[in-house]
C-alpha cells in the first residue's frame, strides 16, 4: 500500500498487518536534466513493483527520498530517516533504489537494502524478482525466530 492510502482512522487496525516499510531512494543529485529525472523515477517505480505487487497488504511504501547529493550528508540523513520510520512502529524497513550510485550508500539501519537497476531488470527480470522475493521472505522468517 502507498502511505497515502492509509487514513488516521484505519492505521490502528492495519498496523499489525503492515509491519514493513519500503523506503524508496531515487538518488537524484539535482544536476539531472528533466528527462533524466523522469527516467530515474520510472526506474525506481519498476524496482518497487518487485515488492509492492507480490506483498501488497504487508508493506507500506513511504514517499521517496528524491535528492541525495553527497555521501557524508546522505548517510546521516538516511540513518535519521530510518530511525524516525522505525519509531512509528514499523518492524522492518526495506531501502530500495534503482540508481547504481546509491547501491553502496543504502542505509545499514534498514533491515534490507535492495538495488534493482534497469540493466538488471532488462537482462533478467524474473530472476531479479525471484531473488528479491527470497530476500524479503528470509528477512521476515529471521524476524520470527
């Protein structure tokens, strides 16, 4: 589910079932021309589809972190965002990006870091989807031990 689909009134009832937050990270620097920014958002959408579609009803997709200009600033900012999300009651946080530059900067505070770039998805969509599904299911299984 998207964050915008959850009302204040329904959150209390849904929260026990929606224990996983997806944190999309676009990874824009601000130096992209408009067409490239649009392409990056489409790439991120494709990566999120790997999780949102099969796990609808268990995950909530938060607004994307759009701009991540530098490494030091980005690490601190993403750490703070993960801590704030966890404080709202989510048991699991999954950081997702389709931007190669961000693959090494995904926050360690997230329970799972997923990079699914357009090259990977074009070359082997079904295999990437299978791997992502297995990683998420493994994260949940380890959390239940």
